[in-house]
């Protein structure tokens, strides 16, 4: 091993992207003693207007909270988080709460993306070891010389500087991932969904109150499409409409304001009176794309690595993209601290995280179907109630997959594998049953004892 690959805590690390993953990663690296140079293409959001970009609010869950807590930032973030106890499903049965878990601490949090990002940037700079260079885009990287080319947006001039090691936290369209692909000669698998999304505004009442119950994540499942809404601390909700990009109905068939308004009124009659800014939403919020990126090599020996969405962009239906990126930061910090060389650290990170990123990518895709249609299906509802009942009766062994992903930190791949067994057990037990009274719980006990080893205990990092 060449000695220039040895990890020295005095050296400087270049991070591309001051989004959610890049900013938290900078804090982790600074805590290990490194100098961190972060390059972000947008101007400093504390001084200039920066486009809001994707999703105004996000669901923060145990994995993300734990990674924030690892560098003491969870309390700071708690100030702008709202707890959500379950899904509030709006369908022809009215509005019904489907709790996420059994206990009062099994909640997820709605968090404002921009406030969270700013808070992480502030925390990174407060370490005094992180410099964030705003308005600077990475344009190219030569892995042989370790020289990166950036463009300064104010002067529109390119310039070069040494950048080894370099870590790409530059999102789904990552330039670093593109450079790794070109250098190692492969193409990542990028699978775009034929559904897109548009954000819609649901403002507060005139006196600043919430128009809907703020303690849950609202879902309007409608088969091929759905709308969700998450609360914000100012009394508003951010609603997101997910539906096909083409066909009827679709975003392309509903570009005209009157048609769009009519569609919203017929499809979501109880929400429509609250969606008072449809004209602005249609004009200002373009249809976003959704997709999964699977990149087979996340690093070039010890020279470059990708993390967060740059390595593994996923669809948002499990609310885990950011949580997974935050878990990357915690994992990379721990692995670097235990490694002697950069190639060793990056290879270990790739080995630990890739199978888990693949697993959450699959589970996120499966969750879309569950959210937009299964939540209104009788058999699904029976199996869901049974899952909670089995968890009550056999808490050591039967843990619903949703809880494994959102409230525990078992590796995603293990959550996925246990979820498959859970499902088979639920299907077998409900084959002839129409209600929980008809379930054979002795048979349930036998199946669970035979097929599900005890699960790791609950993880719960108090946010407040
Ligand atoms: P990004 O957020 O994309 O940040 C990348 C940063 O790099 C940006 O600041 C960008 O400007 C910068 N950059 C890019 N290229 C360059 C360059 N060449 N030079 C310099 N800088 C560059 N996740 C959850 O956990 N919970 C949710 O509820 C949730 N909801 C979502 C809803 C929607 C509609 C969508 C689309 C996503 C959702 N996600 C959610 C996923 C989450 O948004 C992403 O996983 C998260 O933003 C990834 O963070 P990141 O920092 O890795 O990438």
C-alpha cells in the first residue's frame, strides 16, 4: 500500500455538495480532526435567494435522528420538527388514523428541509474546521493527478485545485459518480419512474392554525395516484401529488389550470377547499422526476467516494432517502476512525452500505403501491392489524417491517429479509380469516418460533 494513502487526521478532505448529506458529513469529518473543504454550486442560502428545490418538508426517523445525535445535533433540529403518529388515510371510509407503531414514541417527524440544511451548514462551520465555498460547481476531476476543476459562478471562471480524497455528496445527478463511471468504465443503472410529483400549498388558517390534523401524515390513496400532506411548524402543510407523467389522468393531461382545478375538486373533495394556491402551484412548482440509481462501484480506491443520493438515489415512498444519507455519514465516520488507509475505509464503507442501500431502494418502490392503493384494501388492513397484534403477542420476534425501517436501526437488508418472512406468515394466517377473532394464534406462535429469530431490541433516540 502506498504511504500517501494512509489516513492522517491533519489532512484536508474535499466534499462536493452542501446539501443534507454533505453538510452532516462535514461535521462528522471535522469531529475526526480533518480540515474539510465543501464546494456547493448554489450561493449561500443565508445571503441569497436559492431555489427551494425538491420537497419542502421531509420525514425524519430513527436512523436520521441517531446520526444527528452522533454529533450532538438532534436537540437543535428538534425545534423545527413536528411529530406524526401515523397515516391519516382519506378515502370513502372518511379519515382514519393508522398508527405507525404501538407505543407513543414510535413516531416520525416532519422537518423543514431548508431549516434543517441551514442548521447543518451552521453546525459544520461552527466546528472551525469546515469551509463551505458557495457558488462553486465541480466540473471535472482527474483521479490520476488528484486535481479538480471548479467553476466560480460569480466570475464564470474555471479554476483548478488539488482534491484528494474527494467525496461526492452531490445528489442524484452526481458529477463525481459520473467521473467514477468514466474512469472505471461502467454505467450506473438509473431507473426512472413513469410517475412524477408536484408540490401543492396548503396554507395555515387566517389565525395561523392548521387546517388539518397536524399529528399525522395525510394520505389520499387513489389507486394509480395519491396525494400526501406533511405539517409545517407555521401551520401550513406541504401536499405532494404523485401521479403518472403521461396518460389520463396525468401531469401532462392536466397542464391547464381549469382542468387541474376540476381534477383536484373531483379527486380530493375534502382537501380541495384548502388547496387555495393551485394557480401558483401549477406555475411555480414544476413536475419533479422520481427514480432509483444503483451504482455498482462507489469509490476509486482511496481517491474518491460517493455518499447519499449520489451513491443511491431512491424513490421517496418510505421517507428514507435523507435518513439513509445521514446513516451513511455516521457509518463513514465510524469506518474512517477504525481504518488505516483511505482505500481500506472506502472499500469497507462500500461493502457495509451497498447491500443496505439496495434493500431500501426496493422497499421504497414497494411502498408506493402500499400507499396509493393497499391502504384502502380490506385484506391489507386485516394483515396490518394482525401484524400489530402479533407484535403485541410476540414482541421479541415479530416486528412489522415498517417499524424495522423507521423505528429501529437493524440494517435495511435484514429488515427487508425479515419483512419477506413476516409477509408469508401474515398471508398464511389470514388465508381463511376475515377478522382478528378468526386467527389461530397457536399456529402463529409455531410459525413465528420456527421462522423468525429474536430481533434486535428497539432503538429509540429521543429527539427532544
Ligand atoms: P441533495 O439533497 O441532492 O444535495 C446535493 C447537493 O450537492 C446540492 O446542494 C447541490 O446543489 C450540490 N451539487 C450538485 N452537483 C454539484 C456540483 N457539480 N458542484 C457543487 N455542488 C453540487 N428523504 C427522507 O429521508 N424523508 C422524506 O420524507 C423524503 N421525502 C422526499 C420527497 C421528495 C418529493 C423527494 C424528491 C425526496 C424525498 N426524500 C426524502 C429524499 C431526500 O430528499 C434525499 O435523499 C436527500 O435530499 C439527499 O441528500 P443529498 O445531500 O445526498 O443530495
